[in-house]
């Protein structure tokens, strides 16, 4: 099923709520599966393979009108897909060692990285409020990290690397505009198909394969593991679809604000679900500062949007940092 921007209020509300719920759930689902199955690259490969198969099946059965793959469009999207999957791969790797509140806090550094990249690429100067809000967000990460007694160097480095690749992905999308004219399902199909060769190479080069499959088969005897794995594979599809759907039927700004609100909820739940968080005044204070910076950033972008009647691609790109 395809949608356009002339959506009903009910569809707009449904799109926003479904994206927020899927985005929040996916962080906890990934954390839960990685606590039992540490091969994050293989997990991502399985998620992309499942996406490809389901979309192709839906097309054959007539459930979706996604067009056939076009080589010219694929060429425009290949680098976008590589950076996107590098971002997700490092994010999954970071979740093996970083607790959920700190993971969300670090991922909120993406707007700051985008502003820095924009400065060096000659883009216009952001508003004072936007600049101060992202600096406040970064300060919150620093304070929270000082109070994180479960500090994991590998996990932190993976999270920061994920921010780097997400920034590169956003800058590339902004410059290319390669996703223009594609439906949410078509973007997902291109992304998953283009990802598979890259991911297959990585799981072989890093030594995950074939040992990761042996571990997967061994753990498949556990019903609880199978349930979490299937949910993880399905939710990977649901998250991508709802993100693109929310953007199509609402706006970039709406998706940005939903992302921030989701982050607030996930940070709060992260203190009580799945463990790994040692509560301390510093990390709580830092996370509060980080969250305040995220909310301020959304308000600043909202005010900027009101002043500017014409929607800008910059705003359209920055939503994906959430």
C-alpha cells in the first residue's frame, strides 16, 4: 500500500505513533537479542535478507505496488545504503557493551556532528538556539559518561563510530537527493538488496561466518531465543517502514519530534529494563541534560520551520538522526 502527503488526520496520527512505538521497542529488542547472541553483523544480515524476501513476496502476491529495481536508481543509492548499514552495524555492536540510556544519549550527538560537517562543507550557519541545544546535548553525554561505572571502551567506540557513519549517511542523502520519488517500500527494497553483498563480505571478513550460524542453530533449540529472534527480524522491517511512512504522511519535523519523545521514554525505561545501568548522580544528571538538549533542539527546529514557509532538505535529512 502506498501513501501520499494528502493523508487523513487519523493516518497522520497513526504513522507518528507507530514510528515512535516501533523505534522505542527496537532498541530494547536488539539489546535483548544481543545479550544472548553477540554476532551483531549476522543479525543485521538476517534482518536485511528478511526485508528483501518479504517485500519480494508481497510484490508477487500483489500486496504492494513496489516497482522493479532500476540500475540507475541503484547506483545513486549504493553509497547511501553502505553508510546506512555501517551506522546500524556499529550501533548494534555498541549495544553489546553500552547500556540503553547511554546509547541513546550518544546517538543524540548526531545533530552536532551534522552541524560540524555542514560548517566544513560551507553550509549556512545554524541558528543560535540550534547550536546551543546540540552543545547542551553533547555536554550531557560528557557528564553522563563520567558517572557511568559500567563504562565499556569498546561499546563507547562503536557508538561514536555509529554516529560518524550516520552523519556521513545524512550528508550524502542531502547532497544526492537519491531517495526522491521513491515510496517507503521501494526505499526499503533498494536498501536491503544493496546491503546484502556488503554485509555478506563483512561477516566473512570479520570471521563471524560460519561460526555465527553454528551458534544460531545451537540456540534455535530454545523457544524463548527463537521468539526474540523472530521479533527482532520482523521489527527491523517495521521500524524502517514506519520511519519512512511517518515522513511521507506527516513531515520531517514531526518525525524529528517523535524521535526525541521516543528517546525520553527509552531513556526512562532503560533504567529499569534489561539491567546494566548503575544509577549515580552524575549519569542521571548528564542524561537529564542530554534529554533537555534534545527537546530544546526539537523546539528550535520547530520555530525555524515556522519562520521558513518552504520545507528544506536539511530538515528532511536531520530527522533520520533520531
